[in-house]
C-alpha cells in the first residue's frame, strides 16, 4: 500500500469490504513504545448502528475499534475487511 499522510485521512469515510458504510474515521491509535498503528476509531453512521459489525469492539464513546490489520485499501474510502 502506498504511503498516505495522516492529515489526508481525517474525516474519511470507512466502508466494509462488503460495501457496508460503517462511518467516518475519528482517530487512529498507536503503540507509544513501538510507534506501530493499532486501531482505527470510527464514528458510526446512523445506518451502521443496526448493522452486524462482526468482531469490531467499541470504545466507551460507542466508536468502532477496527484493527489496522483489517485495512485493505485507502482511496475515496478506507476499506476494511469485515
């Protein structure tokens, strides 16, 4: 995957590999010791609240925690494996 500046990801829509819109990227978490990115925090769309999100955990604010390893593509959308 090509390098992408973090500033270009802010507010980008997140979609499942099955075409389901999950929401908008809120933030990205990282391991502060290694610098490795760990999770995408995604603010869910209203429609996504009723969708089966599989194994995605949620944080205290209800945002999806999607492991960075699930990211398949970044173009107009961030596409994640569901």
